[in-house]
């Protein structure tokens, strides 16, 4: 699976996840963790069909509020309920790095 993820990373400008199970979550969080390691700054689109990702997004917001994840890791998760809106948001995405602590 690792080789497949690297291939996707090399050949994509963004990632889009449909509702899924553990494998979907695993891949999304692995890709998200690479933002913190400065491997990439590509967005992850969560196609939030019927609110499927609502609780995950709430978890990510809470983790951000409690400073368990940096802003840069949270901002790459983009959620929409339609494919058309997703494409628009992914095209407009601009990565904003975290400020460097001095």
C-alpha cells in the first residue's frame, strides 16, 4: 500500500476521499501526517456524502483547538457535499504554512 500512496503523491495535485472504512482513514491520515514532515502541501478533499465525515471533521477541529495538530495539518482537509463544489475548493486551495515559533 505504501508504494501506491507514493505513486498517488507523485502524480496528483490533491486527494479526494469518498466515504469508506479503516483503509480510507489510514491513507488519509498518512497523507496528512506528511504535511507535518514537509513532504507535501496538497489538500485532501473529503466528499462528505450525507454528513459521513461530520464527526471526523469535528474531531479534527477539536484536535486543532487543543493544539494536538497544527493549523497546516487541519487546513488541508477540505469538506464538501458535492463533487462540483469539491473541484472548485481544491482548485482554489492555497497552502499556508504554520508560523515559525521563535
